[in-house]
C-alpha cells in the first residue's frame, strides 16, 4: 500500500513537471509564409513540442513521433520531422479554405489551439540560406547555383509546396506515384526577373509526400541571379533566386545583403531609425533593433503591446521636440489615436500619452519641426458600391509632446474634401521649404473614374495651409506614393482607382504607373514622363530614394491575392524620361523600407534585412 502511494505521488509529480507544449508560429515548410494549402508541407515552431528529435524513415508517414502528435481540425496529420522546437507535417488534403484549428499533443497534454490560415493554393519555394531556390537544371538534373546556372531558353525544375488541388489525388502521408501524374488543377504562371516565364508543368513530385515541382522555361535573360515568383490560382509565392546564363548584360547590382536578424515581424510594418536604434512598427508591437553594426544587427526587445492591440503599424520619428519622440498612429481607422513614446532612452521607450483624434482614417504622419502633418482617406459604401470618397490634410502641434489639432485643409486645388488622399509627406526644409505633397485622384462621390492628382500645399503657416495646385496625369487613375531626390520627384500610381469591381470589393486592381517630375521649383512640379507598367498591384505607397535618381519602391500584392506578399523593386530614373524597373524581392510583411548611411533596411514577417546600397 505504501509503495502504491509512493508511485501515485511520483507519477503525479512527473506529469506536473513536464513543461507546457506551446505553439509560437505555424507556416509553410518551404518559405515560412503565414498561410498553407491543402496537402502542403507545413511547419510548427514552438517549445516542448516533442520528447526528442526524430525524422520519418518510411511511407506512409507516421501520425506520431517522439511523443508528439499534430491535430488539424481534430484529425491527426502525417509527420515528417519532430524536435523540441519544430515539427514538419503535411496539411490534410481535405481541409477547407478559411481558418483551421491546430494543436500539438504530447505526453497526455496538449498545446493551446492555434488558428492557421488555409487558402486554395499557397506556393512556397524551397530555398537555401542565401535565398537561392532549390532547383535543378532540367538538361541534366544538376543543382542550379551561381557556378552552375541554367541556360537562357532552357528549362528548370523548381521545388516547392502548396500547389493545392491535383487531378489525381494522392492519399495524405503517401508518396506521389510516377503514374498517373498528379497535376495541379489551378492555373500557374511565373516570372523570372520580372519577365514572364512559361510554366510547362506543375504537380506533385513522384516518390515524395506533399512535395511539388514546377518545370519552367527560362526566358531570354542576361547572365545573373534573378528573383523567381510563382503564382498558382492567383496566389503568389515569396521570391527565390535562380542563376541564369545568357547573352546580354547582367542586371545592375543595387543592393547587397550586409546583415539580418530574425524575429516574428508583423504582416505590415513601418520603419524608423534613430541613431544606432531601429524601430520596426507592426500591428501588435514595436520591435527594437540595435543596428550599430549593420553586419550583425541585434534584437533588443519590443514595446507598445498594450497600446497597439493589432491596430498599429504606422509610426513617425521627431527629434525637434523637447525630447525625441516616436509617434505610432494606432487604429482602427474609425477611432484612431496617437501613441507618443519618449526616446530619451532609445532602447527603452516610455509611453507619454495615447490620445484620441478628431479626424479619422489617417493614412500617414510626417514632421517639420514640431508640427505633424497627415492626410486622411476613406470610402463610404452601402456594402456593395462606393457611395462617397473623402480626404483631408491636417496639421497637429507636438511642441508640448501632447498633440493638438492646428488646422484642416479641406478645400483647394484637387482638395475638396471629396477626394481620397492615400498618402502625404511634408518635405524637409532647406531645398524644399514650406511644401507638402499629397497623392490623390479627381474621382469623387460614387464615381470611381478619375485621373491621378498630386496636390501641392503651402505649409509655411500650419494654422492656415493653402492648396497651390494639383498636377494631374491621364495614364493613372490615382497616385499612391512618391519620393524625391534633388530636383527629381518619382510618383507611383495605378491604372485603376478604388473600384466596385474586381476580386476584392473596394480594392485597387490595376497596374503600377510611374511618373517623373522636375521639382527645381518645389511648389510647381513639371511633368517629365508617365510610364504604364504591366505589374499588377493594389497600391505602391512606399518610394525611398537610395541614390542619385534611384529609388526603392514597395508594390503591394495584386487584387487577386490581397493578403499575399509584397514586392521590392528598384527604379532607376537616372534618365527621368525613361525610368527602368528591376525586381529585387517578394516577401510577406514587406511594407516599408528606410535608407540610412548607405544602407537600405527592409523589414518582413521573419525579421529585418540590411543591404549595402550600390550605385552602378
């Protein structure tokens, strides 16, 4: 009896002592994107996930390994690999698009449920640590690399996961057969270096479970490394590099990776740099990164969780106030606040105030001195159609560190209060005195048809701002972003404005446009060129100068995949009459960039990358 009592006590103690199984993140297993597809390979990151490290050695794949079992919508799923911090598994082919519930069972206990986004297709390209695609040159199945490029005009096999439905389904956990071939049913397209590439085959790779391949014909390109983007059923992959050999010149090298730091970033971010400290402002928190050594940036922690609550992501820095401050524009748009943090200790910001705002749907915030300027942009709808479009330009006084509304510009050239204003920027004094630019459109009311407009505002007296003129172009329906370098202004726009039609209601569903303007007279921009591209995007709000007449721009995903990855492109406007575009990277969470001291800082959902800027 005594022995039994001791046993009961020890057994109870061992159960209590086992650490809690915790899920931190669920991604695809190839590119670590925050969504998965039926039948795809996926990864759980967490703590205490399994008793030990173990890999599957035979088919069918086991449902449990090293004490760990993964359940998706209450069903155990096939496992490929388990460890204390990571599990690779196959998503059930039967899971429906939407949100699936996942949990890990270990040793009789379970983790808290984790919601996973499931879409019809979620292509994720396998890649190495240098972002090079796992691919084989089809001519001899040799591994594609810098030293073994694929010839322009030849075919390449790229390995990925997340193709979605296939015409000959394979049972979960079992290898795809050689015959019949399991071909993806959704339409697949690809670009290599921004050039359309013919997709010859997309389907499951025989002999593997959940692994897919795309056979792609490489277009005519010069020798170099190019970003590959695969699109299946309208859903985009993150990019991965392919090495190509061909005639002609290699594309210029504008950016070279200097360093990176990994952390769980937000789905959308803005970036501010204060000395050796970089702030990555996301929806849920603001991450603090020590960038004193750009080759080895260090994650220093986070703040703002209690204020942002999923509605942050836009912040601005002011060093002209009595003490330096970081201001985060916190939503929702219908009830915005300014969260103001003191940066007296840059590594440990302190909340000074979180203040409700009179004007709603603020799009941005920029400073001249202690005055903050912002535009507002909002749509009124009846649920099916746009019934009104509204925008204003507002000024706030931050001299006391507690923002006070100074004035509102709701009328003037191209600024009637009935036009959208998706972006604005107060230009820095010196070469650009007393001026702000606002992106807009002539579309008003229920009409979604208009011309892109750049509104010029005199802000010499913030209490009485004056609209000067609106520069319009006919090849674009709306302007969304701009950046300036010396006497050159680059304005990004779109061939379509916010629309009642398209894949997503009230989204921009056209192609990127580029307009160059001479701003030697800053308050009277003169158009140089207007270019219409074939790049679909739902908006290009970020334009960052990185050299003499060279800009980095961030294209939001197309309307067909509004929650997909965004793309970083380089615009070389050294010939402003004919700007040239070069694709660089497509990543989830890529929504802002910032240049400082010869480096470009680029946040994404997996952390922060820092690139050395090179002027070809």
